[in-house]
C-alpha cells in the first residue's frame, strides 16, 4: 500500500458525534502508539494493554483534547477495528484463549482481561516501522483532527512519561499524599494497580517474602504475586506499604486469613490450619519465620496495614 493512500484513509476515521464535536479518541490513540514506537516501548506488531500505553494515552489526551470531551481509552482501542482502508480492516483484537468478544467492551478492566493485544495489518505495521513514515502519519493526524495544535503538539516533550513517573512515585511511597490526577477514574485505578503489580515484586527482588521462593523464566516472567495487605476495595491504597510479594499459594493463604505477619515481621499461622505436618511445603514450618523485607525501610509493609490484616482477616 502506498503511504499516500493510507494517509488519505486516516483523514476519514469513524468518530462519534458529541455536543462538543466529533470524538477525538481514535486519532489520539494512533498518535499515542506512534509516540511509543518512537520511544522504543512498542517494537513488534503487538500493542498490549498496560500502564505505559494507558498513561501515554492520558498525556496525549491532555495535550490534544478540548474541554468537554470525556477521556476514555477503552473506546478507541475497541472501536478502531471497525475502521477500514480501501474496504479492509487494519486494526485487530487478539483475545486470550477461551475468550470471545460478542459485544462492545466498555470497561478497561474487562478489556485487559479479555484482549491479549491488538495489532495492525502486516502492511500497515510495516509502514510504521520507518520513522519518516511515522512522522508523516503523525503530521497528517494532527493537521486533520487538531489543526490548532500543530505547533504545540510537535513542540511538546512527549517522551518523558511524566504521568507514569508520578504514579510510580506514589506507589513507591515517594510522595506523602494520596494521588489525585486528572484522568478518568477507572483508568487511573488501572494504571496504579498495574504499577503496583509490577513494582511490588521488583522491590522484593521477585522473591516470595515468606517462603523465599524465587522462580523466573527465560522470557523474563516471575512466579511471584503482588498481594494487597488490606484489600484495595477498602482503602484505594496501591502503595508498596500496602503490599507484599508472595508466591501464589501463600497469596491465597494470606488473603484467606490462614497466615499473617506480626509486629516483628514474623509469620503467623492460623490454629485452624489442618495439614500433614510431615510435608516439607506445609504452612506450619513457616511459623515464626522472619519475612524477607525490601532493602529500603520506606518500602516495608506498613505495620498499620498488617495490624488491620491481623484484626480483620487472620484466624488466630
């Protein structure tokens, strides 16, 4: 496909009508993806739903969208598959095994649970692999949909990931107060939770704090969960001080109240546990063990949160 034909097609994206004009969501998503390709975050034809993408979309939205429009990442990510170039779709959603999309998805949490990644048609992605083509596409998108923002868009520093850095500072207890940023609430929660799940195992060096188990794979994945001490639904607290890295079986035991942690960061095991005491991987053998803690004290589990876990969830 010639670049000129593709550029022409991009000026005709399907956009919903609103009281404030035609929706800007699709061109903003495409510009976000192109920026992430420039920054090296996207290197293959698989656009995963993650904190980098959603937070970059938010930054692009703040830069380009006029007042009145409602920010929504899920909307263009899902509906872009309905757009066509010369009658052929160029955006596709790949679902996880066992999932099938039968109706529009309106929740970012549902979208991330159902869709493994999105991808462009091979020929379109090939166009995007060349920076000069990406620059031409970005210029066409901004000229068409945001003509008053051409100069400010290309002058802006879009490569720093400021919003995601602010989220990371919050999760790592580097800012004193609960973070309140201008972004759609479900998407803000998604980015914070994604960052929590990523950073909690990292500060524990991908090691289970209770068992000491550390298992990784050749593709860089780890078998360690980021566990909330007090459920997020109760506190909206996604800081590492409300988290602990646990292997999946101990994560389940902790959430079920079968194990907890005392004031000295030693393991408590519920008297209600019935198990084979001769088994080398039982819970009883962990009783009284000092947990593994992050190197920096401000990253340790909060004793206030641990006390609440002992009082509200632990079966002593």
